[in-house]
């Protein structure tokens, strides 16, 4: 799904949310006071939280010296939990109001150093607005790829307005599916999260509001070693994730990823992810053995 200003307008005019019940890996709870559904509070009140993400901000370790390739300058940050690409600022005088990207869902596997440990492993793949240089809030949506100790895999689609919990969408996701992820901010405190399974033709979305205001300062395409119960999960070998059709928009223009900052999980001594910005619409994130 290509993101453009017409698409943003069409979704901001939507007046219904996904009506199917959502599932959770953990306990049920009431909708938090700071997070409500603009379109259908009754439907959203049946949603269930995940314990997966109590802190989704990047945990910065260091910044690598910039390198130049032709007319483009590349910058790399290191983090303990984010790998991917971040646009750290919108064009002067503007704010980001939408971010989109598509991926082919990878088949996760147990990394070599995890064989025989009896642990399960996971990784999150998502797009979002804010959370890097602007840390008050993040509007994000994406998928989790999970591999159990016996090697069986599973997938979840979710949305989150950090610092609140994430909630799962009721939409089937399988390895090899092409999935489009989009977040749209209609204001600093209202927005929409959209997951579209292009392979199956299914779509899930929800309109949200939060008291944690977005700044519209960052746009992200990320593979994350996310948290459960305040601890990073064991990071799955996710193979390669290619974010395609990457675009961030403001009210005035579209912005691509060529000038984005690369962020890798690790430090200057070694990384768990590698990142390549292929062109203005594609970012490739790959798992590194360790």
C-alpha cells in the first residue's frame, strides 16, 4: 500500500473501527484512562493488553562517525533494542503526520546460541511516529515474529500509543505474507493504526486518542528486541526484513529514507543487526550471528 495525502484523508474520515475481538498473550484489563477509541469505545473496551512493551524507546549506546556515499551522508546510532532507520527531524517548519512501509513476513528461527536452552525467541517489526529524539510518545503498529523452544513459529499484529501498552489486532499473519503497516496522526493526540495483509486482502485498523501528545518529529522503520515484564526478550534470528514503499508525510510533502539515520542493535564492538538503506523507499535490516 503506497501512502499518499489522499490515503491519509480517506482514513481520517473513517467512522468505524475493527469490530472483531482482539486476543492477548496475557491478562485482560480495562482500557487505560489515557487511551480511548475515537470511533467506537465499546468495541475497543473489549481489547486486551500485551505485557510486551512497557518501554519502547531506543536505548542509545553510542553514535558512529558519519560516513559519506556520494551526495548522501550516512549516520549510525547504536542501541540495545532498536535496529532500522530513523528520520530524526521533519522538513523545517513541518511535522510528520503519517509513516508507512511494507514487509514480507520472515520465518524466525532460534539463534545458534539459543539451541537447547528451552527458551522462546521473538522480534518486533514496526513503523512509527516519534520516540527517538522526541520521547514523550510513539504511535506505532507492526507485527511480532515468535519462535518457541520446539521451533514452532507464530505471528501477532499489534498497535500501540506508547507509553501505554500494546494491543493485538485480530488479523491472520503468516510467514511469507506481504504486510503493509501505516500510522496516521490526525492531530497530536488522535491517530489511526492500520495493518493490511496484502497477500490475503485482509485489513485491520483502529482510531485512537491519547493524552500523551505526539511531536511529529521522528519517523521510524524498526526491528526491535522488545520488552516483556521490563526485560528484553530473547532476540530471534529474524533473517532479513526489507521495508519497502517506505514513506513519511507531512501536510506539505512526502519524505523518503535516504537521509535517515541508521540505528543498529549493538555497539561499535559488534552488532546483532545490520542495516542498509537501499534507496529512498527501501530499508533492509538483517540479523547478525553472535
